[in-house]
């Protein structure tokens, strides 16, 4: 019986409408409903605009030392859970002094011995080339510009592949007479399908790709084993551990995953590792990889933390000073 009610009501309505046969009243009714429709549509539009504006105006998490100048008032209306993506809550331990960085890493990750000892082991030497060094923009002017400017004692490279940019930085620091340790964070898995074409020659044994061994061989070949250490784990886990251990850098290069979420996570975690006056930078601000999200992540990071993005060739640079 309950379901009959609306039908009865509709019949009643139709009866009422049929009374308005006068054309003036009819026209009046049409105008009123048109105006009501217009008003309700513009109010929907306004709501959307307001939401978009609010999303753009998110402010940095309270732990950040930098603040934007024009956004503080807008967060009060945002539910706190909307800010979760902006929170990277790791708290860094006391900074390890630069001269102890290498020793700290050897102790924490390599049982206190150099991974280059007796490298390459006999079962690997036939699987790698004497040198196979290939990167992208790995010798861009940005490296020399920043190394000359910052004179880093520690460089953290997030994304290393075969070591082209790391080896270039090691050679630069050596030629400038600096004592710099370069920590190369990479899981040394490349990316799904990377052996399809140009890197077919990187050998695989039982599904295990020889990327880390080839990288290490490149470092040995370039005679920079004292300057470079591989850190063969996921960027997320290493950057959080470095923060906990107090392993910080004067220069941090971010060049690992190029999709927005990877870049966003790496950039936020890497920023925590900067020593005072440190500089963070990365590739693919203007290349096709930027469309996957590098530039979007860099710009968002800069905006919510009140930094200016500088550009050096195809690299982005964020100077924390
Ligand atoms: C573009 S390459 C780095 C190139 C290098 N900087 C150069 O210029 O020679 C990106 C590297 O990031 C690494 N990578 C990507 N996502 C990673 C992740 N989540 N954890 C660890 N390494 C990752 C890949 O294994 C790959 O070697």
C-alpha cells in the first residue's frame, strides 16, 4: 500500500497543473522554472570551483621549516585527513659527521667490509662487460655547477642504474680536490621490460639481472671505488633508514621512479636528508618523462614548502637555503 502513495500524489499534481490553462500563467510558470534551473546550475559550478581552489591551497605539514606566504588561512577548512599525502613523518636521527659516513654505511649494510673486495667474483666475471656506462643527461652542466657551488662532502643519488651520473660526479669531485662520498640508492632492478631493447646485453641468471654487478664493475673500471657505494634497496626504505641513522647529504639527486607518486615520495623523503644549506635536484623536468609526473611532483613540493624551482638544462633544482 505504501507504494501507491506517490502515484496518488502524481495524479493530484497533474490535476492541479491542468487548472493552469491561462497562457499568461503558463508563460509565467515556464519563466520561473527556467530561472530556478539556471540558479541551481550556477550554484553547482561555484561549488566545484571552490573545491578546486581549496585543493590547490593546501599548506605544508607542520614539521616543515618552510612556509608559503599566502596559504595559511585556507587549511582550517580542510579536513585534516586531506593533508595525509603531505605528511612524511620520519624523524631524522643525529647527523653522522661527513668523515664517518662511509664507515657507517659499511658497518650498517656490509658487515664492515667493502663490497668491492675481491670483485668481481669468478662466477660473475664472464657475465659482465669491462665497462658498460649509459645514462640520460648524466653529464649535464648541473652536476658541475652544483658541485662547485655546494662543495659537498656527501652526495646521495636516488636512482643510479649503470652509474653514469654517479661516476661523473665522482670524477668532478676528485678533480676539484673535494673529499666526497657518493651513496647510490637503487634496487638495481631497472624497470619492468628495460632489457627489451637497448639493454638486452645486461645478463640475467635465473631471473636475476646483473645490473648491480655491472654498475660495480663500471665503478671499478673508472677507479672510483673509494668514492662510491651502492645502496641496493628500494628508495623508500633506504631514505627512511638514512633519516633514522642521520645519514644526510649536501647534495641529493632524485632520479628513480618517474611516475608522480614515486617522484613525490622520493622528493619528500629526500628533502629530509638535506644538511643545512643543502641542494636537491633531479633530471627530467622537461623531457618526456616529466609527463609521467616528475614536474608535477617537483612543482607541488615546491609550492607546499614555499620553494622556488630553478632550472638548469633539463634538471630541476631546489636550494634549501
Ligand atoms: C633513470 S635511472 C637512473 C639514471 C642515473 N641517474 C643516470 O643518470 O645515469 C632510474 C633508476 O632508478 C631505479 N629505481 C626506480 N624506482 C626505484 C625504487 N622504488 N627503488 C629503488 N630504485 C629504483 C631503477 O632501478 C633505475 O636504475
